[in-house]
C-alpha cells in the first residue's frame, strides 16, 4: 500500500466540497431553477443535484475506500462534460462554460490519477 498523496487528497476534497455546494444549490437555489429552464432541462434539475451530491459523497468516502473515489470522479467528470455540452449547444459564453469545463477536466484527471495509483 502506498503513502497517500497530499495533492491528490487535496484535489479530491476540493471537488467533493464543491459538489456538495453545487448539489444543494441545484436542488434549492432559485437561480439554478431558472438556469435549468434556460438549458431546457427543467425535469433534470433534481436528478443533477442528487447525482452531484452522490458524486461528492463517493469522493469523500473514497478517501477511505479508493474504488468509491474512482467511480465518483468518473461520474462527476461525465456529468460535467454533459453540462459543458449543453452550454455549447445553447451557445453560452466561454466565461459561463468555463466552470463546467474546469470540473470536467479536474475530475477526469482525478479519475485517471486514482486509477493509476489503485492499480486497477
């Protein structure tokens, strides 16, 4: 068993905390209710919030059981790439699209890094 990488743990915690915030915001923030209407995805707002919270939980529990972090980071990466695709489809600005792109890439890197260190 290898020694935990503090940088990897930091990225994992940063993403998990971010998605706890994003998940609850998605479920309860009036602004995001309007955003999902703008995206044409009103029926997917709650599902998106729950998936974000589930991904965050997987990353947090993954600090103790790496396979959960691997699944959570992959799921969040896919979710954010889909969010980026929606933003491109509705022709959002780069500024509005950048957070989705950032979290998609961050979680993809986290997934690949965890996969490498987990020896799957």
